[in-house]
């Protein structure tokens, strides 16, 4: 029997279930995310090697489970955010690229000096920067989802 949509307890339980999985163990969710990220690294390395002029070394710095409200960039941050539908999951893939990383990737793509760190964006991204963000998001989507 389904509870009416106005009943907050079953809705909350459904949301918690979607966030932490059937076990309710956040460690299992985090470990599954880490495993997925590790599995995608070789694919990402190949994609970026073909696209960027300078070699990139990729590693997993950390895995966090956050609420979507925490993932959304602050209005003055100039971070890029994308939500991509996934064919392998009912959920969508949500990715955020901070302004410093975007600036670094644009510099690498356009042949900037690898010894001089680029400044983070302090303005809305240009068309080229948005294209680079799209390229990076597409690479991650392909690596994580297998379909791009």
C-alpha cells in the first residue's frame, strides 16, 4: 500500500533510501563511488591524452556524498555545473568544475606554460571556457557511464 504523497515520513524514507542505498550504510555508498571513480581513471587518461597538449596525471583526491543544494555553486563562484541523464541508472550524473580547475584546463588545452599556474576565473566563463568545460564533462560522463 502506497502512502499518500502528503505524508512526509515515507517521502523522507524514500529520499534517504535513494541517497544511501538499500543497506543504509553511507560507507558502502562512498566505497562504491570510489570504485567507480578508480575504474574510470584509465578511460579518462586516454581521453585527455588525446585532447590536451600537455600530459595530465589524474588521481582521486576524495569522495564525498553531498546534498544537491551543497553541490550547487555559489552565484559569485564562476564554477560550472552540469546534470547529465544516465542510461545505466535512474539517477543523473551531476558534476561541478571549479573556476581554478577550468582555468587550468583551458591553459593546458591552449598550450599555456605548465610552469605558470593560471589565475582562477573572476568573471563569467567565455565561450571557449564553456566549451572546455563541456569537453571535460563529456569525458567524465563517458568514463563513468560508458556511453558519453
